[in-house]
C-alpha cells in the first residue's frame, strides 16, 4: 500500500516563474543627484581649507565622480573638473 503522506517526487508540477518578480533597476533622480553635487561643490568653494574631516574627504573623492554618472556626460565632466579643481586648491592650502 503506497504512503499518502509523502509528496510524489516525480509528479509533474508547474514550476513558478523565476524572474516574474525581479526588482526593477534603480534609476536615480538626476535633479536630486545634481542638487547634492552642487551642495558639496558649494561647500568646497566657500572654504579656505578642507571643510571636511579625512573620512569625508575620502568619501567625496570616491562618491562625487560616481554620482556624476547619473547626469548627462558633458555636465558630469564639468562637475568632475570643478570638484577636482576645488580639491586641488584646498589641498594646496592658502
């Protein structure tokens, strides 16, 4: 007599769709990115010396160029150049 409390391992089951609920790719809001980049750049422009501690300097040097990738290339290149210029000025000191 076959056991009825065990599922049949060879029975044909409908397999659920594996990618039906795949998350939608994240797209940053260019206006929010632009605002954040301009805020960081304004802080740098207003300062006579580095306005951030070493951890923030390292973070901004890494994140600022990455954030520009959400913007049109010409605008991104201009912002990266401005940021690099301000960082060079601040590191050189007064």
